[in-house]
């Protein structure tokens, strides 16, 4: 595999794994934020939204300290025999999950709060247990929200730069992602290679968003009729 | 030992409202929870379903659903609930909606099956439709069918007709009558419509401000002259009867009840032998001391005065009379009651100006 393709593949892999993990982690958080009236709700919502406003380097800096050999997480992973996470692909995944968390949680929270409580009551009177209700009523009704969340998370992870640079560096095949590669090419005045990656990314991102809007438009039209 | 019937005792309070009931309801037939909006009838129904948590005890035909130690969650209670407004799952077809509860009911407990319900509620041509392509009445029929397919041991209905227009109501009522007559389970029906209650209920519980004011079998309760629920102009008795003959010449038919028979207009053209519920408004019943056939009113019945009660409105008296074993109410002016010298036990003649078949 050429180094360019290796970078593209690594970036897609990172975005894919991050999206998959966030769908699992973000869904319960979003459900809780949408339904709970616990006093911790606002603090948790603020915490989840932090990556939206923090410079990525700040997030990366603290993650580097935490996951490094001296940090709490680093000590833990070291004792577990996992080594330390910075400058590894696993470290990038952890950082991306935190960095993209709001892009998963917020669309899901929005769609969950629009789901009529009555639908869940109906399902309960039809013998569906809480988990059953979630999978057979909430998820189908929240489909547009899941689609938006997945696409935004994926696209946002594709473009991450600051966090990667802080904790992942630039190791080809391990932590070297698209945005870092483009930066490198520009630094070394290889504008042709930079164009190829940057242009490819531009077209890809546009196509992803276009697909999202088309599908959501269709889903919403379907819902409007009811 | 299985105790038949529904025993429900609930006490709960929230946001300035208190529900405090201790009820024993029959284990079959239709019980109407009746009262003005805000009287707590829906809250009581939700407590029975377990949709609302409230302290209390509940057992249904011998099975304990809730007491001090246990409280079955909603999905473990073998009940069906029909909500006031449309509650079909928008992401499923009619067929998918019908199957939702059916597939979650253990095979051994399934007693009601799709073909039966589709037939009862006339759904065969709708099965592939999406809920957004159904009329209001059709949606509610699907919702009722979906609920029944869990083979419930108790059917709860929260004003299932109130969100519908008159035409859809008239379309659904016969289906509800079919259910009442075909199902062998208790139905608790919340309503604020005297007409629906008169047509469907066997037993009635009247509620006000979170408490039960009166309860009893429909006929006896409606025939009480001292009803706490002032129906005033609408006070009426319901008399079950059987159509015996039709007279095409005068466009009349004769309905026989326990203690006599009445002639009524043959508008519905019921078949002789069919069972009907007659509604007789108290204001359409007058009293004479002796039968006088020389008058326009044709329905004259010998009857006995049972109770006399002053109405909430001044100058009006409500009299309960019995013809055979059937009770009638008559609303007359207090002056007439005084001039006739009415007193309990007196033999009089009832003059009934108009009789209607309940629909």
C-alpha cells in the first residue's frame, strides 16, 4: 500500500471505529440527558459539550498527561500490561471518542426528546420490557437522529488534527491521519500531494453531507405525512 | 381460593390532586368509570394499569398485581389498554401494529388470534396500510384489535371515542358492543359521555374529586332519584328489553321488559327477538292517579311509587316508581307531587311520552 493510501485507510479506520464506539457509548448518555430530571443533568450536559468549545490542543494536552506513564490512566493501563496509550492507534481512538462525543450525543438527545412518552406506555401495555421498548420503538422512531449522529461523528473524526498531533504524533501506519499528512505536505511544499488529499477530503465530505440531507429529507417527509 | 372481581384500593396525591378509592368491581361485563374531566377517572385507570405509580392494592380475579410487597411492572400485567388518542406505532403497518403485542404474548396464553379480531373489528382490507393512511375511526379500531391480541385478562379503555367525530363514534360503537358480548373478561371503560355509558355499561362507578361517589349496576344506579351526579334534564333510566312485534301500519314496534311492554317508533326496524336498551328520560314520564286512555300518550303502565326526592333545582321533584321489577324515574313539579298526594307505596299510572332505543 502506498503511504498515501495507508494514511487514507488509517483515517477511515479511526473514524469508523470511533463512530461505532460512540453509538454504543453515546446512546445511553443521550437517553439519560433527554429523559432524566436528575440534578446532575446540566453538569453532565456541559461536560459532554466541552469539546465543542475547547481548543483541541487543550484536550490533547490533558489526555497526553493523563494517559502518559505518569498519569492516572497511564499507570492503570501499564499495570494491566497494555502499555501506555499515547503515540498508539488505541490512544487515538480514545482521544477521538472524547473529542467527538458531543457530535453523537447532541443529535441523539434532540431526537430522543421528541419521542412521545405515550408510545412507550403503549409498548409497555403490549408486554414489551424496557429494553425491548428501546430497541423496537425508540430506535426505529429515532432513526433520523441516529443517522445524523453517525455521519457527524464520522466526518468530525475524519477532520481532527489538534488532538491527534498532541497525543498521536505522526507515525506512518500507526497514527498518521489525513489532516496531519496534509499539514506535512504543505510544510514541505509538496502542494500536489496536499491537493490530492485535501481535494479528496473536500469531495468526500460534501458527498457524505449531501447523502445525509437527502436521506433525512426523505425520512422527514415520511413522518410529516403521519 | 380465587376471589372473582377486581379489588382496587389506591391512595395517592400529587400536584394538589388526591385519589382515594377503595373499589370492588365485577369480574366480567363493562364497568364505566364516569365523571367530569379532572375527577380522577383516568388516574385510577392508569394506577390499575401500573402506568402511574401509586401506593395501594390491586387484584384481578384472584391474581394479585400490586400490594405492599409486590408491584408488577406494566409489561408483566396481563391487561390491555386502549388510549384516548391515536397511539399506533407510526413505523409499523397495521399488520405490524397488530403483531406487536401478539408476538410478545406467550404461545400458551394466546386465546385471541388475529383472524378472529380482524373479523370482529372489520380490519381485513386495512392490514397493509400505514397508520397515517387510516381514518380516525379505523385507527382506533386497529388500536383496540392490537390490545385484544395480547389475550388480556382485563381490558382498560380510556375514553376511546372522545377524540373521534360523531360519524366515527357511530361507526365504532357497534364494534364495542360486539366485544362486550363476545369477550369473557372485565372491561373498565372511562367516559364522561352519558350516552356511551348508557349504551355500553353494565356497572357504573361515578367519581368526583378523586373519590367514588356512587357505584352499582347501571339500571339501579341510574334509577336512584337522589343521584349525586345531577344529570338534571338528562336524568334517564335504561331498561333492557326484547323486541316482540312490529306494526308496519303505524310504524311502531313493541318492546317487552320485565313488568310490561312499551310501544316505540319503528325507526331502527329491529328484528323481533333482538335485545335492545331503551332509554326513558325522567322528564318524559308523567304520573296519573288512574289510567286515562283518552289521550295522546299511548304508553300507560301501572306502577308503584317507591321514593320521592327533591331535585337540586327548586320546584322540581324526582319520583322513583316501579313497574314489575323495573324502575322508572319521573321528574314533575313539586306542586303536582303535592296535589296528587304522592307517597311511597301508592299505586299510580305511569304515562310515558317517549321511548328511545339507546345508540
